[in-house]
C-alpha cells in the first residue's frame, strides 16, 4: 500500500469511529485468521445483575446477603456492584467490613460483624477449603442459562450460591456474524466459569472458548491461538486485557474501556460496537488490495 492509500484508509476508518493508532495495523488486519474477544464488557455490557440467591440450611437469606454485600461494597469488580445493588433492591442494610482482601480472578473476603465472609468463584472456595458440592446442581443450571455462578462462605461454611447475568450488547450477534462472513474463526477468552462461557459462545456461534483464565493468563491464551503462525486479532476493554492486546498480531480496544487497554491497542473502536472489528478488517482489505 502507498502512504496515500494508508492515509485514505485511516481517514475512512475515522469516519466510522475506528481509530488506527499505527499504519501497520491497517496492513496486518486483512490477514487476520482468528478474532479472539474478551467476554465481559466486550461481548456483553459489563454490567451484571444479581438474578439468583439461595442460602444453605441454617442461614437467613437477608442476613447472609447483607454480609456478602458488605464485603462487595469494598470491591471494584463489576460482579461486586451487581451484588451490592441486589442487596439495595431488597432494602438490606450494609455493615462495615474490616480486613478486606480482593483476590483477582477468584473473589473477595472481609470480616463483617465479627464473621469471616468470602464470596467468589468455585476455584476461590476450593482455595479456601470450602466444599461447594451441596450447590453443584444449582451452579450447573445457572451456567447453562449463561449466568455466572458464585458462592459465599461465612466462617468457613458454605452459606449461599448466587448467580449474576451480564446482558449481551445488542450489536454483538450481528458483529460475530459479520466476522464469520469474512471467513474468520472467532474465539472467546474469559475468566468466567466454563459452563457460562460455553452457553454464551453457543448462543453466538463462537468457535473456540478459553474459559476460567486467570487475570495474567490471557497472554498465554493468545500465544496458544497464534500457534502454527495463525494471525490473531484480540479485542478487549479491561486492565487485564492490556498485555494480550500487546501480544496479539493486532490489538483492538473498545473505546469505552480502560485507558490502559486503549494505550496497549493498535486500533480503538470509539463506540462500544463490536461491528467495528469486521469494518476495520474490511477497510484493511479494501485499502491494501486497492479496491476503492
Ligand atoms: P472476568 O472479568 O472475565 O469475569 P476476573 O478474572 O475478573 O474475570 O474474575 C474471574 C472470576 O472470579 C469471576 O467470574 C468471579 O467468579 C470471580 N470473582 C472475582 N472477583 C470477584 C468478586 N469481587 N466477587 C465475586 N466474584 C469474584
Ligand atoms: Mg472485559
């Protein structure tokens, strides 16, 4: 491509809300074979809501949810907001939490009203030595419905199973179809529960799922997708997407995402609309192949 055609291409892209931070990305994108996407905040709105809450025998629902929400009030994870809003909607009072500790990719814990309260994924409970067997069926059922199952323990005892659901962005199904029409494979990379991720992938026709990835594991996931010289474009929005955005052949950040993701990306989609990915690839083809 000539410098002029690159300029024209980046200019067209800007009109579509696609910001190329370097000219090289415009050249590379057309060779993409796999588009890997982060789930939360990229495919979905990133604003989960509490949909289910079931206590174990011997626990009072309102009291348990109040304790759990009191821990989550200290956390910045989107799931934490879902749980504190759920408690607020039930008009529950929150209490002060002490010794709060967030364990990225696992969950969070604190002392509330003299009790050790922990909330998070099954792998967090496993790490704390809390057996979640009693709620395994409910959790599987939540996963099948594309909800994220969570567990809570109070003083080391399994106290509740919860589910949160994060609505799909309305533009996502069409965006995935457009990528398939370009002949690309679509992969999802997420820290979320495997069943939940697979339910969402099935709904969207996504080809490959890498689930239950730890926050620092996304780079490794990109490396594996790149094996055999496959050209991989990664799309993400979060802090923990930044290294993967840098690792991919082309990194595309959602403009509504975190600053660090945007700074690590080659391309920025100014709106949150994932259709920008197929548009950017189409523009790359048009620019380089000099179809007008
Ligand atoms: P993702 O953003 O893809 O969900 P994270 O690494 O942030 O990935 O979290 C992975 C999982 O860890 C979440 O799906 C959830 O089960 C659990 N988790 C992390 N932080 C919290 C929290 N504050 N409250 C409840 N669960 C949490
Ligand atoms: Mg995200």
